[in-house]
C-alpha cells in the first residue's frame, strides 16, 4: 500500500487523533496563559510568600520530566484520593501545569525586559501599579515575549504526544494503534510526523506575520 | 504655606547614606535649580519628592499632602506633581498624542475628547502640534523631551520636577527644551530642576541650591551663589563647571 492509500484508509482515525491533540493543546494553552500571567506576576512580586510559591511551582515543573508529571497525575494522585481522572482531563492538567510554569518564566522575563523608567513614568503621572502594568508594561512586554510565546505553543503541541503514555488517543497514540494492526510503521510514522508538522508550520507563519506587523507599528 | 516642604529628609540605600539631612521650602511659583557633583544626592532628593524613592526619614509635604505618610494615597498625590526624566521615558508603543492623553483618560479625569483637545493644545505649546500622530521613536531627543513635558502637564500639576532633563540630549537640542521650561517658569509654575545647565540656572532660577554629600551646602539667588559663593565646596564645584 502506498503512503497515500494508507493515509486515506486511516483518515477518520488519524483526524480524530489530530483533533484530540489540537483541542487538548488549545485548552491547555488557555489555562497555561492564565497560570503564566498569575505566576509570572508572582515571580516579580514584592511579597516574599507569593514569590516563594511561584518559585517552587516553576522549580518543580521544570525540574521533573513531563512524563513523570503525567504518571503522577493520572496514576499517583488517584492512588491516594481514590478518584480516577479520565485520560483527557489528566492530560490537560499535566500539559497546563507544564506550559504554565514555562510561561510564568516568559512573563517574568518579558516584564523585566521593559525598562524601569517606563514604570516610573507611569507612576509619576498618578497611575496605580496595576494601571501602569496594564497600560504601559504588559503591552510592551507582550511584544517582546511574542516569539517565545509561539515557541511555547509549539513545544506544548509536541509535548501532548507524551500523553499517549496514559492512554490518551491523541495523534501519536492513534498512530501506534494503527501500526499495531497493519505493521506499516515506516510509512505511518511519516504520516504522523507530517500531521504534526503542518499545524506547527502554520503557527510559525502566523507569528512571523504578527511580528512583522508589530514592528511596523513601532516605527 | 509653602508649596513644597522638605524637613529632615534622609535616604539610605542599604548602608549608603545618600541624603543626610535635607531641609527645603519651595514657595508657589518659585523656580529652584538644584546643582551639585554627581552622586551628591540631588536626583535622589527630587525622586523622594514624588516618592519614586521611599525616604528613610523626615517628612515631605507637597500642597498639604504628606508624601511620606505610608497610609496616604500616593497615586492621588502624584497626580499633582509632574515629573520629567533624563531619559524621557515616553511610552514607545503609543503615539505622541496617546502619550499625552493616556494618564487623564486612564484615571478618568477627562473624556477621550477632552483629553485629546488638551493634548493637542499642550503639543502646540511645546511646538510639536504636527507630530501628534508620530511614534516617539520617530522624534529627536529634544522633541521627545518636549513631549514628555507636555505629558506631565496634561495632568495639570501644581508642581513640576525635572531630573536632569537635558543631560541625555545632543548639544544642539538642549536649547529647545530649556526654552519650553523657561516659558513654563514665566507662566508661574512651581519648579524644582536638577540640572548641569548653569546658564539656565543663572537666568531662570529664583533660588539655586548646591547639594554635596547629602546636605544642602549653600543656597541663595543665582547671582549670589554663582558670583559670590561662601562655601569652599561650592567654590570648588563652580570652578570646575563654569
């Protein structure tokens, strides 16, 4: 069977796998954005306790493999609580917590790369700290962060393949299941790889366009 | 009642005592120029007046508001104190007009239309009416600093603080900024200006203050301080810069 025939024959299963990959990634990224902003602001907070909590969160997530985090959330926690999460929920939690920690560092770095004088100028006009943040600091920080944000989206999309280990039938797991039937592992993995590659290339293209537009706006 | 009253102001950064005991009163409409060697504490003093630096001791009253009161509403007090920075600090993601409109609109003191009208008038006043739609990065340093002055004036402050406003400018742009400041002084604005422009201080200041090593060492009308300094450190400093 040619690679094209293989693709056509397994089209419904592959598309449903791709769909799981995409929606798990999108939900995780949305949660990660919230986590990233909250913990990112906590990382630069003057409150020691808030800063401490955020640092511990980031350290734990960055210091452990995502596959261990997935096992811990899917198998470890139910072992104690007795409540079993389904693979999708556990997968989304894992991916969100993971991307959230890296995003927190992005947010911290982005905010800190805005010159200190910007905050001072805004405060000297009478703006509160949060007004200065939303009006002056964050709009500039987001521009600086944009390439890293896209990069994080790509990493999270690819990391979602790890969730196959807890039985989530996303794209990678779908590929494995199909190969278990037809033994066409060479061609099937090429198909799966291309199916990851296409959305990622689209994402990269979009970010380049936005970046270009922002640059024009700045001049 | 003085517009600005600084009493026994002290400021330390960790172990470094920058301001040791500063006492200063500024009357309404008075223009004070603060001079002194770098590291003498003159910028720190200025930044304490609007609490960009938290003072370690003493009190600062601006317009009956106690700036050093930790329970006071510093955001509200600052609305009345304009500040112009050495590095301009314009908001690079906003146009010139938006820079000037931003604070009154964000603080809901004016509607967008009112703020825009004020902003256009202020830009005309600093000679930049035609630059309203430019981005800050398209302007020269002197133009940026004039926008920064307009931005501060948009809050209609009673007091203006200038922190070495011409130190980051190319020499040929110093004049245009000083002219705007001179006009402001003539219109009766209360101003405290930290500067190295001795010519400006001599011409525009009502009073010159010489700070060295965390103290006000000498103060008086410019003719007296410049022509007949009493303190040896003032003499030494003026010999170097004049």
